C-alpha cells in the first residue's frame, strides 16, 4: 500500500495504518537520533516524541511535501530541542553509578590485559572524539552526523532542516574546522609523517 | 576567489559534494598551496579517526523496544480525554468577560437543565445508541447512559442560549453464542484498543475459548490476534495470542507472524514457542521456506538464548538432510 493511502487511513484515526506507515521509516529515525545523542535511552525518547508529534500533526498534513521529508523535518526539530536525560537529571543516578563502577572495573581489567596500552589508547581516543563532537553546537552536530555518518547530501539535509543549503554548509564547515582543531594531535600522532603526503585521488 | 573559499571547496570535495568544475579548480589550487595540501591530508586523517569510532548500533531488539513503548504512548494519546481542567478554563474565560453575572448564571442554570434532561431522561434500552457494525440479530442490552467530558462550547450572552458537547457512554451488555460475529467483532476491537493489559488478556482468553469450540477463525479476529502477537507490550497477552493462533492450521499469515516473533520478540519463551512451532511445520511439511531458513541461520549465530541457538542449528541440519 502506498504512503498516501496509509496517510489517509491514519488521518481517519486508523492506528494500525499509522503504525504501518511509520514502520517504513522508523529505523532511519532511530538510527539518526542514536547517532546524534549517543545514548540508546535518549534516542528512544526522541523517537517516541517524533512519532507522537507526527501522530498529533498528521490531520494537518497537506501533502505539500513527501511524508518522509516532513517526518525528518520533525525529527531534526526534536533532536535540536531535545535535552538529554543526563541534563534533565544532573544528579548521579544509581545506574550511572553502576555504569561508572563498571567503567572503572573495565579499566582495571584492561590494565591487567596484555594489550593494555593499545586498549587504553583506543579508549582515550574515543573519549576525545566524543568530547569534541559534544562541544559542537546542536545544529553543527546534527548536520555533521547526518552528513558524515548517515551519508545524506547537503541538499537533503537542507530540506530536512528547512533551511538553505548555504546554511547547512556553514554548519558543516564550522563543525569540520572545530573537530580538526580539537583532534589535531590525535591523527598527527597516529599517522605521523604520512600526513605530510598530499593525497589528491578523486580530483579530476 | 578567497583562500577560505578554496578551503570550503576542499571540505565539499572531502565529503563528496564537489562537482567536476569545483574539483578542477581545487586541483589547480592544491598544486600551488601547501597549506591546503596539509589541510587535505589532515581532514583525511580526521576521517580515519572518526571511522574507527564505534557508535550505537540500532539493533532489532532496540527497535522492537522503541516500537513497543511508542505503541503504548500512542494508545494513551489516542484515548486521552479532554480533562476537567478545560471546563474550568472555559468557565474562567466566561467569568472574565465583562458581561452581567446574572446572564452567566442563567446560562449555567440552562446548561444544568439540559444536562439533567439528557442524563436522566428515561431511555428505551438500545433504542438510541448502537455499536456500528454489530448485527441487530444480537440486540445489545443497554443500561442508563453516563455523561462524561462535558464542554460548554458557545453561549450567547444576550439570548442565554448555550451549546454544549459531551460524551455519552452507554454500558452495553451483549448476549450471544461464542461464534457470534458481533461478539467476535467487539472482542477483536477490544484487543486493539483497550489500554488495560488485564482486559486484553481476558479478551484473548475469551477468543481462545470460543475458537476451541467453533474451530473457526475469521479474518478480523485473526488480524487482531496477529497484531497482538507482534506488538502487544504485555508478555501474557502475546503468549495467549500465540497459543490461540497455534490451534489453527498454519497459513501464510500465521507463519509470517511466527517468523516475526522468532526474529524480534524480546521474550525468549515466546521465541522458543515460535521456533518449536516453525520447526514442527518445516520438518512435517519438508518445507524449504527461505525466509524461515534465513531467520534460523541468524538465530543459530546470534540469539542470546542457548536453547534457541542449538534448536536453530539442529533444525537447519534436519532440513538440509
């Protein structure tokens, strides 16, 4: 059944049609949100908020755009306005404590491992990358995630975010510059002199 | 062209967004600009660092859990009633307006009279309210209707006329045989709409017991049972739906539902029930259903339950022999 038919049924209050419709796109939505917030729980929160908004607004959907475009526009809006559970509950929860404890144990285990140095280096790099990405603004982070990890084209991101391509480029370029500066020592350290060689493959 | 513009071209090129003309311009620039050459290789290095980073993978389990939580939230949303707060808000607006309190009082008295008229007038059982789609062969035995969700929508301050809205809930008792289509229709709808898991469980049990007697499964009930089996957030309801469906010959839809359960249900008991039923079907009918075989292969490798992994492995061996 086409999206349009399902939308019409869902507009008339058919919950099963609504679920059939959203199950065509919800994995993409969850994937994008998981990339963005880097937390399964927060990703599920956003996922639910997105589809509740879709459910509430569907009666007003006028078919002026593709359903998927409209859906991802809502997704990006919810992502940008989302406050993570950690920010909402800044106190340390029991699970946080246990996570930290678990993390400490993992580190201890790593230390006793024969590959300690390599594992620790990987953990440290991951932390640095995570922190650098977290320091980007919400829009820069979202654009960067959509471009780099999800592989969307700039024009697609512009449609989803309801803004000009130039604006998307601005966010993307700023994000790249910031990440490049923040992670400079990591890839210099990793690649060493290889970086000095210029790679021009792909250029005509 | 400013130097920053070349850098922007560089970024576009690194993220596969530059066209051939832009690539040509960039190539010429890179031949003469050391700073951009270094930047190009640094971005390359950064991309390698980022590629190595693990990210949260959206697993089938995570998606199934998100869907389950969403389903509950959607039901709550659908059934959300306008609260008493709305009436209070409306009344507060009503009293804030610069109108004579007396007219307001008269309007309220009239409203009360109207409500009283509708709420307490004697009604003939079943004469005013009918469930759509239920055959009249099965006359519902109605009790007194109850008013809920009362809303004062408009009121004319001068004429004193008011317009009100409310939901009239009529308790309905139906009597009939177990295979009565009207009763089956109501039960199937309850399975889809009822928020209370206990009520849904009782509904599936009722459907199961009647089907044991009649040995007949109509399309609507089957769809409702399959929907519950796949998406009901309550383990008990899903289990009962599965048990009921397994009493009937395994058609394509039931087979697909079982495959879905084996693949996605988070409860291992459900998956075990599904794999046993599918296994029985495959061995008895000597079937080589590709979808089931693929799921069995996946389960053999990845299921976190030992029994399911071993059972899937054995089944695949049996089928291949």
